């Protein structure tokens, strides 16, 4: 049996019709016939592998849903995120990669079906595992394990595009004349999709709107600096837990004995957001995006991130559940010393304090006992309408300072 390309392409046209904002991504995929995949799968180079038997027995309406499902893995960077979470949490082996695939499916399947797009038979959703909707892959990974509820999903394999682990049946770069997309081509596709979503927000599910918002705010240099500070804090904390997921090197000298290795404790992060009257709503919105990025920087451990707002007084430190659910209260004068004091009194104490501010504040005279990163909102022209010559005090030398761009 050969692959029925006419049927497959008809399904893609239907997918583009009911989800027009994904059309650019759908038509960017290169189709590869494969008898080694159970259904359809994608690799990190944006090649879509399709089983001839699966295409033959699946209705066009369901195939359209599979098209959208697979391209969603790539747009949401599940391959890159899978690699990062595997390294951070020592998740290795086929069982853990299957869990990643299931968790990634839960992230995307809760808002892509319906409204003209049929849910394919066997598609897993968070509700099937007794989990709530609206979470990210990293969150779902912490909330379920393989067992009776996942026995029927052992066939699941969406390719390296879903978890980052390359399969034996995936082609190399340019192999068999099928070239994958390059870095700049991938960026162009994602940007076009984000533009299409922003142009019709009322017709797009919330998960895709959130994705598009982050796509329009690409990673900035300060995030690399924050990541370095977080890693440095983790190194300073040292290893404080044992794991057999990565045996100790000393095991090589003891045949027949497997020794556990020490695993580093992820750092606690406190984020202080300047909510004084001089900070605009747009800057506060940008701050929430940065908070979401901080949650990813600690491997998705949102329980390790606490957020508090501060103008002249510090608010309550809230655990990070959802960035969009954080209440930013303020509007008065600015004195971030109160925010520092409240953040340092949080239990457990933070390993890193991140401050997002316009800089118009007095600073602590004593260096905090943890690492500090200050993100300054961009400013043009006068800092004070009543005093054109006013220039705020610069952050202390002990703080890592970076400038946030819109």
C-alpha cells in the first residue's frame, strides 16, 4: 500500500480552513511516507512522517485533527522543552519519553478540537488522566506516572518533535532529498502564525493566544543572565538529595554495585515587581511575561517561585500558579527596599531575588544574602516630568543589571 497523498493533503486543506491562523505552519511541513510510525509523527526539522495504513483507514475529518495536533507540538517547541526538562530532572529512557509525549499531548489537546475540527480516535486529553485542563507539559509531568490509566497509550509516538529524542526511523538532514527547515525559516513560520493569531484573538483558544503573546516577546539577553544566576545559586546550594537515575561515577570501581549520585536542589526564586505609578500597564504586562519565563528557567517548578508587588509598601508574596492570575497592586510611590525585606523574610528564604523595575527607587544599603538580578524597563527622555534633569539612582554594584526591551 502506498501513501494516499491526495487524501492526506485534502485533510490538510480542511485543517487550514477551520484553523486559518495555523495555515502557514501546516503548509511548512514536509511529508515523508513511513511504515514504521503507528499513525503520524513529526521530527524537530519539521518533517511529518505518515503511515500509509493509518491514512487509509482514518476519515479525512480526523486526519485534519492529526495535522493540527502534530504541528502544535512543533510550534510550542516541545522538542526543545523536552530536552531541557530531561536534563533538569534526570528523565531518561523510553518510559520517561513516553510520559513526555503524553504530557505534551495533554497540553495541546485541551484546546485544539471542536469548532469544525474532529478529535481523532485515541487522542489523549488531561481529563482522561484525571487532570485539569490548561496546564503546560512541564506541569503535567509532575502530576501523573505510567500505570493502568496509561496502558492504552504505549503505542503513542509523535516523534522527536514531541519530546526531543530522535527516532531510528527519522531522516537525517537532507537525507532522501527531504530537507528540514532551518533556524531562520522556523522563526519566520512561528512569527507568521503569531501574527495571524494576534489578528483574530476572538476566534482563537486561550492557550494559543498565550503562545502568540510570548512569541512576540522573544527571549532576551537578560533571561540568559537570569538563567546563569539560577544555575549559580543551584551550584552554591550543592547536592542534597540522592537519585539512582544517574549512578555515581564511583560505581565503575565497584562491579555489581550501583551507587546513587547527589542531585542538586532547584533554587528558590522571589520576584519583586515594581507597581508604582511610574510603571505603565504595558510594562506590567511585560513583567508578567518575564515571570512566566522565570518559571520555565527553574524547570517548570512553579512552586519554587514567589511573586510580590511593591510600590512604597510590599504586598503579599504569592506562589506562582499562573502568570496571568497574579494580582499586581500598587500605583503609589516607590521604595523597593520594602520589597527586598519582604522577599528575604519569605520561608523558605530565596536563593535568587529578581527585581523588575523602572529604577526610580532607593536601594538597600546592605547587600542581600542571596544573588540579585535587576531588570530595568527601558526609558526614553525625561525620568520626571516636573524635573527634566532628574536621573534615578543606579542599582548597587552587587546586583546584576540588565535592560528590558519591549
